[in-house]
C-alpha cells in the first residue's frame, strides 16, 4: 500500500462532517452529498491516486509531473487528478484536500475546518 494513502484518507475523513462513500466502486470522501476527494478504485493493482477540486491551486498541481486533468470535463471545475510519488509532501497534499473541502462544503463547516 502507498504510504500516503491512509494518512490522506484519515485527514479527509477528519474534516468536519466528512464521511466515506463508495460510489462506482471508488473510495470517496464527501461532505453532505458532495464529493470533495476521489481516492480511486479499491483495486490494489492500481497505483494510489486522488482527485481534488482546486480552485486556487490547480495550476500548481497541474505543473507537477504527477498532476493531470481527470478528463470528462472536470478540469473546467478545477478538478485535478494526482498520482503522487511516495515522497510527495504530505502537508501539501493535506492542504489540497482542505482546499477541495472548502470548495464544496457549506460555509458553516468551512469555518470549523483547519485554517488556510
């Protein structure tokens, strides 16, 4: 298992009122009915990845060799697919998960989340 997978999942699910769901066989973190992180399929043969909504940081994320557009028109919504290496900075990925959370969460919950 990728060493960042569980810490990032735990971080996402630790945000106010976040919960895990499994639509389409994928692991996702939601706030209410809205997905804020796609963690990919549960198939262990696939490399670890996550997809997050980055209205502020999408250009930075897309400039990395392991950041790309997820396709399906999601790039227009600032979604970015990331396949981070094992030594990717955990704090940067956590901040991107927090940014994605803030992009979809109700304002009352954003105020409870970690500051930017």
